[in-house]
C-alpha cells in the first residue's frame, strides 16, 4: 500500500503556480519524499526529492513541513505540457524500489 | 548519456500465447533494473527488480517471469498470457536516488 495521500485531481491555469499537496503522516526518519510525474502514455519522470529541507531544481520546488508529515510540490509557472499525473512517494534512500500510488491528475488549462 | 530502450512499443496477443518483452540500457554499468505494469485506470505496480545479472526479485505472484541474462538487458516473459495481463509495461533503471523509465510497451491480450 502506498504511504501517501494525494488529491485525485487538480486544475491550474497556464502561467500560474501549481501547488500539489501530499500527506505522508507515517513517514519514518530515514525516508525521503520523492516526486515523479507521468505524462499520458509515457514512462514516469523524476522531478525532485528531499528529506527535510526545502529543495528546488529547474523543474520544481519541494516544500516539506517541519514535522515532515506533509509536503507540497510547486510548479512555479505551469504550462500545458505540465499536464500529467504527479506521484508523491516516500522511500528509504538506496532501497531501490518505488511504490506508486494513484497520484494527482494535474490539468493545466489555457 | 544513458538511454533505455523497450520493444515492441505495442503488442496484441491472444490469450494463452507466450510473451517476451525486452529492455536494454546503454551508457551505464550494473544498474538496478525494474519492470512495472500499469493496468487501465490503475497505478504503477512493481513486478520485478534486479540488482545484478541473474538476480531477480519478484514483488507480486503472477504468471510472469523476468530474467537478466546480461548486465544491461532485462526480459519479461510469460508462457501463457491471461486477459488480465493487458496493460502498459514499463522498464526502468536506476541507482540510489532516481529511476529512469523507458517508453513502455502497451500490451493488449484478446
């Protein structure tokens, strides 16, 4: 069973920030938060991961609450190409396997 | 740079027929390799993973099997396909932090 809870779907206007929440209230101290996304009919794509500090890369920002029980993936300026299913995953780094839940279907509209 | 190949891209097979899906990785050595399946309307399910030649771990019992005859080759097989084997099959490679997914094979069993 996935250890995360995400909304089934979200909408976002093109050019606006998309904020995707994830609850992981049972996360362990040695588990990281990973985000992947899957554009329709393609394989998943790694976005970002973090332990407890906020992280930013060229694709997105990851904000993790101080108690680490939830996080938010931020796409600062969503484009139509960001329409995808976004998966929040917790795993022990180096564990090798990923357990995907159902994710959030983000629809970016003009 | 690393690349991952899967073939065929699409496949239509009758129930009871055998299956062989191939995945190869270029540009890296001794990667972890993974097979996932995504059934219609469902999330990604990890089927098998391998940390080295001849080393296969199965995540779920099923009529599928996997083999890793070479370092960068991962094969998914079945002796007799079931209707429930239909889905989108994804191969991935990775090490500690990230997994990189191939383009996938869409299998339809009739």
